[in-house]
């Protein structure tokens, strides 16, 4: 039940497509939640120094194990905004692919760094297609989930004011209706002004329909089981961080164990 958000740590080094011509073949299909065609592989990408100052980098190598997409709307450099994806080294891939995963692809990447005038072929784009990785009914078993209503005091401390047991929310639509119409409010003072805010509805037990060890994620973020986190830490990956997720991420076999205990 313990899952972790896994993402790149450094904001200095990003990557993006080496050529603008590849946008149609890489970003467009990913935004349509379809697979990239093998004919355009390997994906040619460039390593970008977002700080534009190589001297401030403290790592041993620029070719770290986890990298994020670079987005600059002014230049047209963007990351995919649909599905789940992460750029990772072969070392990370070799760990993750040993576990139970949703349907996915590992696309080979050829990564060029102009600062070093070097190219690395040891990277992959991990890609999962999914309509809504955070709240989609195709992956979340809503009738089995529990929720909490959260308010905040003046110091922004979160306080639970209501619990919604199993069966209270049977679908994403019911969750949305509850958020719009079924929650209380709280007030906060901002100087001489007092404003009213609606309480928040959050998952407590988030029950999934699948026994995967990667429960989707977002662009540049994966939700990993504790077992994968330990395996990645054991091999000593660079530039990745783990943040424990606040809600209980429960798979079907764990849900059955809870009910039978």
C-alpha cells in the first residue's frame, strides 16, 4: 500500500527533441494516447542546460539516470500532455521492467550534449497510454475507495472534518458532484480581508483495479511501489527523488487482504 512519487531531482538538466521536425512523430501521437511508430526510433533528443551555466553543476556526470522534458512555449519546445512518460537510463529501465507494469513501451533515445560534444545511446522513453492517470474509472475502483473532506485553519494546517466510507462515491462523476455541491467551507483572514474557501475532497484509500507495481503517474512522474523504490536505491541511481504519497494506494490483492484480516 506504500507508494512513492518518483521524479527527476535537478532542474538544471532537461531534454527535448533535437529536431522540430520530430514533433509530429513523437509529441502528437503521445498526446493522442497512441504509441510512437518504430520507424522514427531511436528518438533523437538534446540535453539542455536550463541554467546556462555548466560550472554550477555539482554532479559527476551530466548523463544522470532520470531526466525531465524541457518546455519553453516561446520556442515551441514542449513535453507531452497526455498519458504517462519518463526519460530514464538503461539502469533504471533494467530495474523497472522486472516488475508488473501497465501496457507500456520503452523507446530507445539517442541523447546529444553540446556542452560535452558527446552522445549517449543509454536512454529510454518509458511510455504508458491512459486517459486519466489520476482519477480515471478505467483504473480506479471507485465503489471501494474512501474519501476525506479537508478544511484548513488560519495557519494552513489540514483538518479532517468528514469521512466518506466505501460506497459513498461510486464513480468519478459522483466524486465531482460531491466536490461541487456536498462540501463545507472555511474562512481565512488576509490582512483586513476575510475570504471563504471551499473544503477539499481527497482520497483516503485509493483502490485500483490492477495489481501493478507502477500505478501510472504523469509526465516526468511515476507512482512506484516500495519494492521498486528499494531496488532503485540499491543500484544507486542518480538524480531521482522519492516522495511518499499521502493517500493509501491499494491494489486488488491488498484490498482482499484487508477484507480478510
